[in-house]
C-alpha cells in the first residue's frame, strides 16, 4: 500500500486581519509556491497590493520563511493539532529599487552654513 504524502492546511493572515484560504499543500511544496498563491488570490480593494512574489514575506512562528524552504521544513513541531490549520502572516514590503529612486528625487543638495570654532 503506497504511503500518502503528508498535506498541510495553511491560511494566510493579511495586515488588516482578513484571511486568504485555507488551502491544502503537500509537505514538499516550497514557500515560493505559497507566495505565488497569495499574490494570485490577493483580495480586490486592498490599499496595499503586492506586485510580485518578491514583495511578499511569509512569517510563521515569528520567522521569515525563505523561498527555497519546503512547507515541511517550516512547520513548527509544537502547538500543532491534528487536522488543524497553520496560519502564516503576510507582510508586503515594496521593492528597494523604488524606495531608493524616490529618496533621490526628494533630496536636494544642502549648503553647509554652520561652522565650529574651538578656543
């Protein structure tokens, strides 16, 4: 009799307390797959919307999950109940390239008009 692959129910908690899911994933699914699902199922009408998976951070048990990790590697060994749903928090962090260009536009060269003299 072939062994069944372990599956885990995961729901994603957004910044405003609303949820996406729960969805069932195999233990071999990567965090990258989870992020793609979050971006594709993002609710309409939210003020913060990720443009891609690079802007999404998933947090489980206080740890930011890496894209190449599998769901089985991210699962916490304690506090899990049989048949329970794992909650992962979603944080949207805009890409740094935009932030740096916006800062460059806002900065104007400032003249130094103050001097110090030690007697």
